[in-house]
C-alpha cells in the first residue's frame, strides 16, 4: 500500500513538472520556433475608421477581433503621406536618411524583405507598390520585375512600372504578377486578386516560415463600389467616384483581413503567426467620420493628429496574451526592428523592437515618436513639411511650438511650456530628440 502511494506521488510529481516545463517552453517558443509574419497596411486609413477605436461610422468586426485576440495600440504614429510611410516602414529608418522622391524607394536600401530573406523566410508582397520611380522616369522605373530586387521572392502588385493613367486598382485592375501583366477584366476586383494571391502563398508556404507584406490599395480614392455594393451590378457605376462608397470600402477591407485570418486557421497556422494591421497615414481629407466625442475630418497630408494617428492591432496567439491595450507610443520604424529581433538579427535602424511588449517580457524602450516630413508632392511641400516629436499626449515641433493633442486635435492652441515645471522639463527632453537629427531642408517635387 505504501509503495503504491509513493509511486502515485512520484508519478504526480513527474506530471506536474512536465506541465510546468511545457508552459515554460510555450512562453519561450517564439525564440526557437520562427513565427510566420503578416503585415497588412491599409491605404489612407486613420484610427477613426476602426470600430475597436470607437468609430461610429463603420463596422469592422474582423479587425476588431484582432484586438480581442491580441493587442490594440492606442498611439501608433505614421507619416502623413503614403510614400514617406512606406519607405520608413520598409527600412526602419527615418525619412531624412532615405526619402528621395515621391513614389520611389532607392533599390540600394536594405528592406525588411531582405531581412526576412536573410532569415530564410519565404517572402511575398501583394497590393500597392508605387515605388519604382515612375513619376520621375528614374533609372529602372520601367522594369516590371523590380519589386523582386527589394527582398521579395514573389509579388502581385498594382502600379509597378505603369501609372494609374494606364489602369486603376479596383474594377478592371492593372496588376503585375511576378513581372507579368495579368489580363484585364472589368468583372475583376483588384483587392480580391491580391487577397487570392496572399491566401495561395500562405497555402504553398505553410511548411516553412513565411513573411507576407500586404500594403492594401483600399481605402484610397477613387471612392468606388466594391463587389458587395449594390452598384457593382451596374458595370458603368463601378467607376463612379462618390465618397458615399467609402463605408463599403472599409467593410471590404475588414472582409479581406478576415479572409487571410480564416486561411491561417484553415491551414492550422494562426497560433504561431504574427499578424499586424495598420494604416499608412490618416484618412483622405474628403471623409468625415464619427467618434463618440467628436467628428474627425480626414487629415491625410497634414501633421496634425488626424494625419498621423493610425490603427495598430497585433495578434500572435502563441505569444500574446489576448485582450490587451498598449498606450505607449509606436513609431513606424519599429516594425523593422521587431522583425529583426524576432529573427535574431542585429541591424542598426532607428526603430525599437516591440517584442518585449508582445511577449510581456519587458516594456518597449521608446518614449517618443519622431516624424520628419517633407512630402515632395505638390502644394503640400511648403504647407505641411515639418519635423516633430510626440508621446501619447504632447507634441513638439521644430519651431518650438508645443500642443496638448487630446485637448487640441487641430493644433490651434500652442502651449506655454513655462506654465509648469513638468511641461518645461518635457519640452527640454523632446528638444533633445530633435537635436539629434538634421533640420529639415525642403526639397520640392522633382
């Protein structure tokens, strides 16, 4: 009897220790088992377009579910315009280091595509390209295979070597797939083509780690019907630009995010896939969206909150504890740094890794986000070019003006930093950040 009892307790001890060891292993798995990584970036979508942030104008259940499964970041700061944001996010560097022309990324730059290839990931980009330099006829701009030079094994993209005057991104899209122009079809919807390719890539690469970058074409203007809009059945109305369709475009964005997550679930990949959803800059200026306390006019191109405050939701079930909110500031350089950290690569960039936040093994090191903004695009060059530093509440511009963002979204009431010792100390700290970077030298559209 005593021997049976001793054997029982010995067995119980082994089981308990085994469970403890499994739990410890699962917490550290992200350091040994490479996760798949998917970065989805909507085009012209500020935080006010997502229901999880309080939007009253749109329904985004699939994107909202990412918050319930992972982390909602309340202070993600982009650049106010597409190319500056895309150059920044792909390289992990601030724009004063590498932004040369609108619609262009120097092929000598090391991107997160290269980073993931170096980590033995299969890499793919689908959606919007617009980085060949076609606006300025730069060398190589007419090369339909050029995206492969930026670290992507495969691609399915709009606006590679031909401008939108040759074909738009929605109905009857002009799409280049791995260097080949796809047949045009007025019944085809561009976002569906990109989502189909993304899902196919996931299925084909499910047995090895993959990196999928999906810079969406939605919800950029023209504001036109989606296949779920009543007007889609009328082929002529598919091209009518009306901001009333913006709501449908947000809903379709949400639908596509859901499709990708469903594909991961279908292939039993969701648990160890890091999925990121964000936006490249604020919403288009023609769009007015409702929030509980106020309405927000789209601020694309401007450095005010509506131009740079974008959604950021991240899920990674194997590592991230569900249902979290993170109020620290996130800079667009941080994505590259996070991928480098996850894959164990040492790269000198301007970003800070978010992995400590995701894994709850520490806090992010960033206190401020920095934006260097010279759009090099039309009238916005002189009107909105600037540099600023901000945390979740306060913003300091290069000229010394300081604003309390939540209480002055339009930045019409500059603060007096001498009004309190705390504010004065904060301004000095922010100024120290500005003092580490070169001042903005305006460069007009070339």
